[in-house]
């Protein structure tokens, strides 16, 4: 009946946080079926639970018992501290139940104690009573005559609430965060006041948790953020994870208002719906989705703040909790943003011309956030008239590569790959991380020939080989006797006949080169004294994820100009990133590397700068990077190095000089208190562990490319 204006998207399949159209194009889902698909799409445990239930029994009615509904009632009461539950099929029906319950209770206390006090701009559903309770006349006015007994007050206004609540009040009816009204968060003091007023007037506090409930705000129930427990709580949306179900829960005397015959529903509480809700609660609990919503939600707000500095007319402040966010749109063109975002592969909605709403599934990951914000940035660039093709980063994010595109190639140093190939490696790493590249090297074998200790490099290469379906073997320092028991050339010639890729960690670049020359298989440098190229790819992947388009951004390296610094300064220009280094005299990377990096910078139009004062190098930088002052093999120089690097610690004070939203990186292992302070390692800037994880994805991409 044309009640919806639909977006130009047909969804034929969905998985996790991604929707797919009939052509296989993916769209990141920041709408989640209007804050419904809490555990994402096609979650295997959800699918399995419903499939099994479908084969047992679908519907029986409330005239007989079914176990899933009993289990769900018990689980919900345990988790919320409520006493009883009435199941419904939707949020509006849960609210209808709450209104009926409050009125029956009120009338039993005193005739005329039937008023429901709710807030302006609230939304409680589309039935005739719930549109009346809702504080948005556009939803109720055309449908009069409306039921009486509903009073509206300004939201978050304690005085207005005090003036409206009296002995005729049956219930105060509020959302902890107004959803459809534009993500307006109730102040803790306001909820405290509502709780106290309800108690003082023997009225109920009903909290409509249809949108905020079931983990959306980073706690199971929205009211947990303030701690003011309602007498009645309504749920729907996230509860079924996509299967229609609602619930009205009550405690205390409110739980005993309804008696048989008072209320009912044919479908409500049926075994399919309650099985779906049990699966959702299980998944949220066992997969840590509450803390995920808080952590990923904070990152999302951070990334929105970044966009706000880039596009101040279009993007303003964000608000909300967990993964229920509203974004202010200063120029009032929120609907235009929604349209442009969708054409760039991001689905969200606008609650008004001035507010974007983001309510993605709670399984959203940090890399999904980065991907989504890249798409939003592309949309904003289009809207604000920037030519997309002029922006290198945007072009690079559209690079599509297949495994094997560098088959047979070596990676001894960054300069083995062209700028385009470096962009392609990062694009492949993103596909790897999204789970799209696995088992592309089934049956192949990789050998790790390591003369130095390793945690990240060893585990990431062995893990990456396994994920590609290949197997890996580790050959430690004493096993081969490289160049001692057997010549480098002979080792290379033997291994090349037995394995498909050789991953080498040695001191001397000459040994590495010798191996590469005697092998016909790809040889990968897993760190030598000159470079650590695999690390650098993981680092720029991390920057792309956390800073979005990195072209034109500045990376500042503070500390020893070691092999990691060398690879970073060679890779930065190829990716359009400006590079700065702050180090004491005598600690720059060797002159050949510095000269080559400067040449690359000139070629790619980026800056290469050297500073001796760390705070000056940090000024306005987007990423601050450091590494140990004394690398493997330099231990005898420890005292001299400690003295030389005094004052080069990356501290919170140094981070204050960087650009807003700047990130701190360290390739680990770290000497906290020397090159980096604890405060930075653990502080809001730190992406150190995301960076460590990216070793795995970057290494898998490199292997997938060369194998
Ligand atoms: N209450 C709130 C807070 C809502 O956000 C909604 C839906 O958007 C409803 C009630 C109505 O839920 P339903 O559409 O399932 O009836």
C-alpha cells in the first residue's frame, strides 16, 4: 500500500554485516533491518538453531506448552531481574501490552489513574495506542479520533516531567535513547528523576527498550547504563535477530496484573521465534558482543569525528551509545548522504534531514568500520564535489586483485614491488582479512629459515600458510648451519627443489640475496639488517584501516633508523604518504636507503623530512611510530644507545602534538618506558595490537600473491 519509500537495493543474500544484490555487489549494512539483526546475517549458530527447530515444530499457540518459550521466559527474567514476561510479535504489541498492564493496575489502585506520560519526539510503534503514546504528531494526527489519556512532555526536562506526573498517572513511558526520534540519549539524572517520580506517585516506570535492548548500546539493556531499573520493560527488534518477536517484561506487583484472559496473541512466543531469541542471547553472551559493541562503537565515533574534520558542512558530532549512533548533519542533507552512501556500498538511514542513524549488527569488526567509513568518505567526496579519480587513496581502495598476481616473485625489499603492486598487496590483504582468500595454495609447502628469534613473524607466516591450505616448516638457526655446515648456494638449490616458497630471517642482506639467486621459488625477507618489508605492509594496512584514505597523510617515525624504519620510508612514498623521522645524529638508516627513499618521494610527490626534536616531527602527524632502540645483534651497544636516545620516548605529551585522531604504532616487542610510554601503549592512540594482528593478514596476502 505504498507506505514505504524504498532505497534502490534488492537484497538476495546476506552474511555477517554484508548484504548482496542480485549482481553480487556487497553493501555494508549499517541499518541491520532497522536495528534488528543483532548477530548479523546468516550467523551459523542462529541458522542451525532455527533449522533444527523448523524440523521439530513451528507453531502450537499459547493453549499448550512449548519448551523454547519457557526457556526464553526464564532466561530473559534471569538476565534482566524481571519476574514475568508476555511475548508478542513486535515492538508495538509489546508496548500495547505495557499500556494495558499499566492502565489495569492504575484503575485497580484508583478510578481515573490511567494517564500515560510520555516524551515528545518519542516513538513507540504504529498501532493506534502506540502512535498516540509516541510524541510525533505526524504519525498519529491523520488517524484520529485517538484514544485519550496520553500526556506528552519535553524529553530530558525534569521540571516538565514533575509538572505532568500526579496521582492520575498510571505510568511514565520513556525510551532510554530515543531511536526514531533521532538518537537522543536520556540523561542519567532524567531517568533518576523519572524513577523517583513514578515511585512517589505509585505509577509504573515503563522503559521502551525495543531499540536499545539486547545489546545495542553495549549493555544488555539500555537502562543498565544509568542503573535505574524500570517496572516494565518492552523488547523486540534485536531480540529475535530478524525473526519477529517482542516481549513485555515486568517485576514486582506489575508482574501480577494480568490474569488468564486479560491479554493474548495467537502467534506470540511460538517455538521458532523463541528459539531465534535464545540463539541471539547465546551468541551475544558467548561471542563477547556487548564489549564488542562498546569497543567498535567507540572506534566508529572516532572515525566519524575524523570525517567531521574533513567534511564539516556534511558531518557534525555523533551521539549515542555502543552501536546505536546518530550523526549530526549540519547542512540538513542527511537524505542525500544516505543516497550517495548506498551507491558507494553502505546502507544506513536518516531519521531527519539533520540526523544519520547508524545501527549496524553487533558483530561489526574494526575492519568493517574502516571499510564502511572509506565508503562514506567516497560518498562525501562525491557530494562535496571532489573528483574521486583525483584521489589516489580512493582509487587504491577500488583496486581489485586476485591471488597469484605476483606468482614467482621475490620480496627482499620494498623496492622489489612497484607502487601499483604495493597498493595491490594492501588491497589483497583487505580481501584476506574479510575472509575472501583462503586455500589458494592447497598442497604447497613453505619453509621458514630463521637465524634470529621471532614471535609475530614466525606465527604469522605459519598461520598464513595454513590458512592458504599450504603447510609450513620452521628451520631454526642450528638446524641448517647456513653458510657454515652448508653453503648458502647449496641450501638454496636444495630447498628450491623441495618447497614452494622460502621465508628467510637472517642478519646479512648478502646471504638473503645469495639464497634468492640460487632459488627459483619466491624468497621472502622476513627481516634482515637492512629491511623488514613484511612488517611495513602490515603497518600501512593498519594505517589504512584506522585513518581511512592515507594518501597525503603523514607518518612520523621516532627513534632508531633501523630496518623497520627503512622499509617504512621506502613504502611511504609509494603509497602517497609523507614520511618524517626524528632520530639522533648517526642513527638514520644507511645512506643508500635514505637516498632511494628521497628519490621515491620526489617521484611520488611526497615529503621526506628529518628532525632531531621529536615533538617537532610529531606536529600534525597522523601516525606516530616507534621501535626498540637496540635491535637484535646490537646488545653490546646498549649503554651508548640508551644515552643517545634519551628524550626520544613516544609519550602522551608527544601524541598531543600530533593531529586529532592520530594513532600510535609499534612493531613489538616493546620496551615500555624506553622508546614508548605505557600510557601511549595502552592509551586511546594505540593501534599496536591491531597492527600485530595485521602481520597475519599482510603475510597471507604476500604469500597468496607470490604463490
Ligand atoms: N518502540 C521503539 C523504541 C521503536 O524503535 C520501535 C520501532 O522502530 C517500536 C517501538 C515499534 O516496533 P515494531 O515496529 O516492531 O512494532
